[in-house]
């Protein structure tokens, strides 16, 4: 089997008639805990996946940006002028790499055109950050090719800006930080307000555990407005409470805060964010004493909050979580922005097959598409391969 870096290099050479200057990659991610907390200045705990987006790249001196994706339905090359890049000018998958180049130029970096060939094995629409992986791979390539000297966290911020302001998706910074900054064998604790991070040992195998990712194959689309509505609701609640962000509502003062909000959605959104931040802190407390097994019930609590308070789950993710726990998982929850996608299930290694099989049977009984399951092993963040 051809190594991924070599496959992308060969693809570039076949397209453009010459070898690239290098090959870079950035991973997808799963979020262990801390959902929708990033744009509320809160806490998150992602890990990087072995699945990644890869880009072979060479600079051009004529201001032309040529883009090709191995996953593009038409297989064609998109050609753009970097001087013409502006929000709303590029559609589809090409908006993500083009947006990164635009964001770099907006930040004052004198970068020009390039030939790019991209390939990815991060499942799309599965809540595993396929778009962030694509952005961070391109940003890392440009950083090296132009000797910009930007840190992984700075690149993550630029990629978030590309997705917010060029693509038009109002995401927080979780996905880009995870793709840029994660480390092998570690989970990444993130404080979204300060962007402070801490690598936390996450030795699943050493504890006889696995973290299953089960892709329900229900595709979501953050840009359809539902994600944006949740974010706007959180911002309205924070404004009514007179705090900069919902992160500033203390957990022990949650009931008092809720009483100051109108009944209904704003109370539910606030309750999820405040309790989710507390769940991240509880998970961190367990990891700091090497109690990886003890985080299982907290994961399941988090799913109930996403289902009942934040209303971002769906029948498929609910069934997957319920079935996984009933089949012996220590805990399970939806991961990602919601409205479909994947769940994670923490299980004893000996039980992983049983858990995955039980979810598959439950889906078959409903006549639903068979889910895909794989084991998540914490991997490294964005980096140069060749």
C-alpha cells in the first residue's frame, strides 16, 4: 500500500507535471468533552485522529491559486487569482483552502499563489472536523513555504477566521486548535478565552480502554443556520445576564442566573453551556489523578445535556449512545457540532467489539444505514511529512 504522503505527491505530479515542494497534513479530531463551549469562551478537551487531510504544494509567482481535491466530484482543477479572493467569491470545498490564503493576506502576510493537491480520509459531515483539517493543512504548508514563523495556535486562529469570514460558518476555534495543536498520546485542554492549552496524558491502552468513534452516517451542515442560531441564543443570554460570555456564569450560581432569563430556549442553552464547562473541569480532575475510567459517566451526562438542553442531537445519535451504554460502554456521547455525525463510546478493550456490534444491530432493526465504527488513538497535530 502506498504511504499517504507518497500518494499525495504522486497525485500532484500527475496533475501539475512536476514534484511538489513538500507534503503537509493536519488531522481531524474528536472532542472528548466540551461541546459548543468554544464560542462561549469556555473549556474543551479534544484529541486528534489518525485520519487527516494532506496537501502537496508548490509556490507560484504569478498570483494564481490552483486547487484540486481527490474528493472533488468533478475531479477538475479550480483556478483563482489571489488578488480577487473575497468572501462569497468561491463556492464548495475550494472555499476552505482559498479562505486560508485570503485570511493570511488579510492579516498582512505577503503570500501569493500556489499549486495545491489535497486528499483527505477524514469522513465528511461526521462531526470529525474535516473542514478544519483541510484548512490547517493548507495553513501549515503556507507557513513553511513562506517562512512566516507563525505558531500552531496562530495558524488555528487564522483558519477560524477563514471559516467564519470567508466561508461563512460561525464556528468557534475548537476544531482548528485541535487540528493544529494536539500531540500524540495526549488530549488537549483548551481555555477558549485565553487560548491557553495544556497537553494531558490520555493513555487509553495503558488502562485497557478504547475510545470508539461510531459514525451514524447522518450528515450535518453547520451552515444551514441551526449552528448559528445556537450561537446567537448564547450571545443573547449572556447579554441579558450582563456577562461577557456564558463562561462567566458560575456553576454554583446557575439557578439564580436562569431565573433572570425568560423561560424557554435561552434558559436551556445557558444550562448546557454552564454545566458543560463544569463537566470539562470534572473530566480534567479525573485525568489529573489518572482515573481515565471515571470519565465515562460524565460523557453520558454530556450527551443528555446536548439532547435535552441544547437540542442538537437526533434519533440516530441518541440510539447509538443508549445502545452503546446498554452494551457495556463506560460512557458515550455525541461529538461535534450536532444534528447528526458521530458519537464516542469509552469502553473496555474487551467489550469494544460487542458495543460496536450492538449499535449496528440497533440501526439495522430500524432500517437505518449501517454505522461505521473505528478506534480513536490520540495522534499528532498538523505537521510537514516530506
